[in-house]
C-alpha cells in the first residue's frame, strides 16, 4: 500500500473545470480508489507534503476527517487493511473488468475509534513497520535491475537472433476465473502473484469455479505467467515463472500462460529476457485500453520478438543469474515474513490489542 507514487503526473489547465478549486487536495486528505479493476478497487492513500497544487480524478473519493475525532493516517491504514482482507472486493459492483464501491456503502462502514492519541500511535507504528517492508521491496527492485544488466551485457557480447515469442512456445492459454455460479472449490492466484517482481504463491484466495480446472490451468514450473490486463499500464504484460509445480493453485483468466519450447529456449532465459526494459516497452505498446484497463492478448504477445542467444550461452547466463537469484530468494523469504508480521500487526491494531 505504501506512499503515493507521484513520479508520473498529468497537468490540467485552470480552464479545465470551472470549479477546479473544489478538487484541490490538501495535507490530511485521504484518497479512496473507488473505481478500478476488481483486484485494485479500495486502495487508499494519504496526502502529505505535495510540492505543487494537485487535484484528483473521478476514480477517487476524497475523504476529509474531523482531526479531533479521526486521524487521517489511522483512517488510511484502516481502509487499506480492509482492502487487503477483501472487504471492498466483496462489496463492489463489477462490470467488464471494472468495479466500483458506492459512496453510500463506504460511508456506512462502521469503524471503531479509540482515543485520538491512540489512533496516532497506531498509525505511527504501522507507518514504521510498512517502511521496513518498503525498503525490502526496494532491495528486490535493485536486484532486478542487476539481473537485467547482466542479461544486457551477455547480449552485447553475444550474437542473438530475434525470434517471436509464438515460435518459442509450445502453447499459450488463458486461465480459469472464479464464478458467482460456481460449485467447484479451488484456490486461485490474484494478479499480485505475478506483478510484484517475483512469483508469489501466497498471493491466492479460495474461490468457486463452474468446472474443475484442467491440469494446464494449474501453476507449473517453468511456465511464464503473464498479466493479461491491469489498470496500471506498468503492470500489464509483466511475467513471472514459478520454480516448482503448484498443482493446488489455479491461475485466473486475467493471466496468460506461455509454455517454453525447451528445445529452442531455456525457460529461465525466457523469463530473464521478458523482463528487459526494451521488451517491456514493446509489450506495453502492444496493449489496448478498454474502460481504463490496459490489456494484451495471445496474438499480440506471440508476435513480440525476443533476443535469443545460442543454447549453451543461455545456460551459462542462467547459471550466472541463479547465483544472483539465491540472494533474491533470501530477500523474498524475508519479504514474505515481513508481510505476514504486518498482517498480524494490523489485525491487532484494529482489534484494540496493539
């Protein structure tokens, strides 16, 4: 949930709206993401220390609290805790890969309020704990940059051929999504399983399906799992690969699974080149936008050309990357442990036990 990311900004002229001043944000405002993809609706962010005037779009509700009764930092943490528990996913109205939480439903939610001093103490504790998680994610991002740098160095020193993804795979297929009419129980990945920088088997939830998932719709080792659609353009087309089979995990229809042809490409090499910045740029440019959701499809992905080294050089590079990956595995285990601790901390915080 972290701090707001203001790296990408869109500016509007003062003439864009005759009541533009009404939409100006100020310190202490809480933005609630009321409209997004079903997995994204319900996130909240606290406005602090803006370096220029800013307004908000109609995808958000702006919440302003009575500072004497409700600390905005406490409110933000409480909202994000409910998001993580799936509360907003359960109460939102969905249509065509989008979802919205009604203003009335949000405002009707009961919230237990300790004394204002206690609210501030809880918010400060959770802020500090979350900052530790943020630093760990930053370390993983730096490691990912190192991985890409090593791949790019190998490509500069070698002579890669450019081959389309469709020619490097034996199959590409969409997964199976839960259904409100389902009767078959199973466990399905959420998109964050493949969009957080590494494959996360814990990013999953219990669900009901209209039919039993085929073996090919379950998570297998050495299969590239690609995010098919997302409200965030930076995440569409992102791909991750599990290092072992997870037969009890089903990937949803919002994920495309590409099975490498091992005679043409080493699976982990495919995973590595798929993460290259220039490949990511090509994937993003191939995405189509519908109702605010960026989407890729099997046909578009199949036509993307990738730099492919000779098999022996692929294996050598993968061995090199595995050494880096062992450090990444340690960091990811630590990240998962911190995430679990944070969940416990939040549960205690909002049940009066912190």
